[in-house]
């Protein structure tokens, strides 16, 4: 098992960095480029392991995809041109890939098998399998389709009206992608608004989808036209440096080209409520459907807050770093209604609490979140990412304010979403 010693000698953080491309948007750019007709060019693509898994899967489905650095060219021939794969489709560690590709495969008249790594093998799939089977797809897997490997035999689909039992952009997107191939109009009712990258991507590729007060409607039988995309920086990746800028003494940094999709900016709202010194300069025109801008942040005196309800889907991936932020805030921070954390790459409630406790944090787990008492000095220690990129990045940022060295086991997991993470830390350190 790999290990990294985190011992950053510094006098604060200064300078600017360009945040890598948004992971969610990068995934979807490959998928829609593959089912559109024509040449799609994607710039600022996130060349992390998760997104590379998506490219590999669509190549096995017969799509010609060229990839060099942060530029991807997809030669799409339409949904009907996808071919039965001769090999198993391996999604690696990517929950987005497996759940969304199931929606596409459900309407294709051939058989596919989906597998992933050991983490994917533990993540529940019935929340996606259920509605897709209701539409007419034949999907089988371990424990009645709960776990991989999954066998998908697609074909003619019927439209459905489906109420999401939990707010999940992945489940919503899988149903939308199936609905694009179904007879009639598929309708999805969201209990709370989730990230809308799939809907924006449909519009970018000249398709149609509507949202009427939380009811999303999509017509079957649509075709898509190739387009050019510029992927904004991933706000979930930016969150780690937003936190660092706020809690590392003597810091003042700029994060360039950060995605500002309002369904994803919960972290910004929380930082503002906590009292962070932060300003945002949105771009007037950025050449794509997703809003973006530059974020300036500096060392701040933070106070505890309560995070719950409709805010949770807008920052579900940022909760690990918010927990670290909260250890440096005055007073109590309460995070609740976040049961979804239990079915991420790890049970993030348990892993966040356990690992931060090792560093001296005053933090307790609850059934649906956690309670953090601040302000607490953090010590050094030995911690583990458990193969979860966001846990690994959170613990790495913790090392910037800890009193001693931190040894991080499984640091390689960070490459899933942020291959240049440690280079960016080194770039910002004032030495």
C-alpha cells in the first residue's frame, strides 16, 4: 500500500491556480459526444482516472475518440451507431460512468457487462436498475442487481413517470438517457433540485428537455448534433483550495475558471455564511453552457453553521472538506440530512469522522451527518484515504495546518479527480 509523508514547511499560501476541468461535465461530454452525429471537440477535459474510464468504455462501444492532454475529439455517429462490446466494460472507480452508461445501454439492442473496482462492487445500483427495468431494460447482477458485475440487455423502452426516492443527479441522469430512447415522454420528479449538467448538455447538443417546478420531461427519439465544449474548472476540486485559503494562516489565493453552476455552489454559500473573506468575478461570456468565474479567498475568521435540507445536494461532495473547515471555525457546526454520504466511494460519514479524530478533531458521527466542535488544533498522525479521492485531498489540506507530520496511506486515489493536486499545493506554498 502506497504512503505519502505530508510535511509542508511554509509561510502561508499565495498565487493563483487553474482548477482542472469539472469531472461531472467531462464524463457527460464524452457520453453526449458519442451519441451525437459529427465531431465534438472538448477542451479543458479532466484527464483523471474516472473520466478516462468513460473514454475507454465508449471506445469499446465502437466510438472513435482522440485524446491528448486536456483536449478530446469525439467522432460520433449517433445513438444507433453504438455497437455491442466484445469485451466487458470496466468503469474503474467511477460511479458516474456506471450509472449513466446504464441509461444509454438500456435502450440499445445488444448485451453488455459492466464491472468496476472493489469500491464500485460495494456501491448500490438498485436505485438505477429499478427504474430502468421498469422502462423495459433487462438488467441482472449480484443480489438481484444490487451490485456489480451487471449484465444489461437493452431494447425498446417505454416512458415512465418516476419520483426519485432520494435526490440523486446520477439516478436522474440515467433515467433521462434512457428516456431519450423511449416511446413517449419520460417524466422525473425531484424531491430536491440536483446538479443539472445532463440537462444543460442536452441543450448544448441541440436536444430538448424541460423542468417545470421539479418535474423534468424528456421526449424519446431525439437525435443530437455535435458541438464544441469548454469544460469549466470543477468546483468540487476547487473546494479543497477554497478551504485551504480560508484556514491556512497568511494566505491569499486566486482560483481561475471555476464552474459556478448554481446547483453546485453550496460550498460558496456555506463559506459566506461561515464568514470567509471571498469575492467572485463571474465571466460574462465563457463560450459554453456552464457559468464560470474566478474566486479570490484569504485567511478568515470562521464561525460554525448548520447545513441541512435542500442545501445538501448542492454540496454533497464537499462535505469532507467542510468538516475540516468546521474544525477551524468558532462554535458548533451541524451537518444533517446527508445520508447519501454512506453510499459514496466510502461511507464518508464514518471515514471523515474517524480520520479527523486521529488528528485531534472534536467530531462525532450521527445517523445522517456529523457534529463538529471548533476551534481545534490538529496534530500529526497516520491516516488513510480508503481509496476515496475526496478523503485523501481533505487529509492533505489538513496537513497544511497540523502541528506535526501526517502520513497518508493510499494517496494515489487523488488522481481519480485531481492528478495535479500536489503540484498545485506546492505552487501555492510561500517558502
